[in-house]
C-alpha cells in the first residue's frame, strides 16, 4: 500500500469524478482515478489504496467489489459507495453494486466539509480494522507456534465455542461442540479425571486445570494437551461460562518419554559396564591365583621328578650282592627296603600323573578366564589414556611404602 491515506475514485461520470478528486487533492490526499470497473480492479491491485470511492451505479461495480473482497492482498481496502440517489443506493441492472459489498456509503450532493469529515472517519476506521486484522494475524500465528487454542464454554448449556487453533489441535471442523461431542474427543482412560474436573467447575466454580490425552476426530491420533480455564459468574455468584486455553504438549511429552527411555537404557548399559568391570577384576584376580597355583604345581612336579627313588633301587641291589654271606635278618631288611622303593616309585608315578591332570585343568580354566575377559572388555567404554600416567597410578595403588621399594622409571 502506497500510504495509509491514499484514495482511489472510480466513476464513469467525469464531471462527478472530477469534483471528488479535486476536493480530495486540495485536502492533501494522494488520489488516483478511474472510469470503469475493469480499470478500477487494475488500479486497486497496482496501488493498493487505503480507501476506494465507487459510484454506486457503476456498470460491473459488483464484480469489481467482489474481486477486491476476495483478494487477500486487498482485504484491508475500505470500500465506500457514492450515490446521488438519496439515502438509499440505486438498484442497477446487471451485476449490482449493493451495500453488502461496501464498508461505507455517502450520498450526493454533499457538503464539502462534511464529506472530508466522512473521509477522515472512514480512514480511521480502515486503519483500526487493518491494525485489528494484523493483531489477529499475529495472535493466530503466535497461537499456531505455541500450539495454543482458546475456547469459551457455556456452563449451563454445555456448548463450547473453540478457536481455529483449538479445532486444528483436536482435528475437528465444527464451529461449536456440545458436551457429548467434547467428551467423545477425550481419551477413554482420562475421561474420569476430566468429568471430575468439570464437576468441580459446575459445583464450586473452581478453575479448570488438567493435563490429559485426546483422540483427534479426523485421524484418531492420540495427543497430549494441557487445559486451563477460569470461570465468570453472575451477580449471585453462580458460574455462567468459562474462558480458557488448550496447549498441545504432544512433542514435549514424547520427548520426555524418549528421554526417560534413553535414561533407562543408559542405566542398563552402565550397570552392564559396571558388572563387566567387576567381572573383569574378579577374573583377573582368579587368573593371578591360578597362575600361582600353576607355578606351585610346576615346582612340585619338578621336586617329584627329582626324587632319587631309582638310585634307592640300585643301592638295594648292591646290598643284596653284599649280603649273601650275612645272616637271615639282613635279607628281610633288604626285602622291606625293596618293597619300600617299589612303593615310592609307584607313588611318584601316580603323583606325577595327578599333577599333569591338575596342570591340564588349570590351563583349561585359564583359557576360559582369558576368553571371558575378552568378552567382558567389549562391554566397556574405550577411553584414550596416557600410558605413563596409567603405569604410575597402578604402581601407586599396588605398592605399599612400607616395603621400601624403589622404582626406576625409563619412560
């Protein structure tokens, strides 16, 4: 729009149009003029004036006015009919330009001063309507961004009148809803709480403040909403109606549910990681013990193999050769020593067999522990560390000062 005070004058009578144009320009208004309906539409689209003065008897004026009202870019233009037919506009043939298509009406002839007063009044009305429309647009945009719908509920009749955003949230198109229709949108599981809240409003006039679920009428989708309303009363204090707002909380609720699920999953993974770490420590300690046992078994095996049982047998054989001329007791002693040597040899053989079996079992357990340690470590979290600091910490934890151990670092 060129200016808030720009005016377009359209009249097929050049004399009448000239009087109006000259009067407006002398008063300081920016003015455009046209002599037909087609030209009027082109001028309105080109200049988008604040005010259009149309001759009530203009041929095709009705079509021009309808084009103006249907064009969203021209809906702020204020249309005023000019007529010399007295207090009522004429009834032209063809496409009539009726009062319903206009925002104002001025009869001719007119007093110049009164005419300008009317023009100023129409411009103020147009500016107020334009500001109101912009405020409504901003309010609707804000409600859409906040997913906030307003409503008015008649407590006695149970009839609810919702806003456009409320209908969008609930997936319905009806301009009004009865109590039954309203409750049908509520989620069945939340219906008892909703009815109790309505009852408190009716009986005590308490504010309606509740979060619940709804089932959209058009697609059956479940949505989460927060509803708040305040009661207005009559002089006797009786609740009459409630004005309130409904906010769509679905995305927020779903995000909270997702966060809770992720938190539970994190706790589960952390617990598994902790269990794996504990298991790794236990397996490590068990491996250390088994290593000690393995060393002890190896030393015992070496000691058993080192027993001089075969040399005892050789010594007995030598004694028998020397004891031929000796009395009978010595042979019996030699027999005893011979059986003892045989027993020792047999025991050594059995013990070595048992130690070999124990060693095999220990190796098997060590293999199992090593395999379990690999699986347990896979649950943990990889973290880059400095090897030198890690070694220092390990030495500090595991070496006591009372042993007076000195550490020489070469890293």
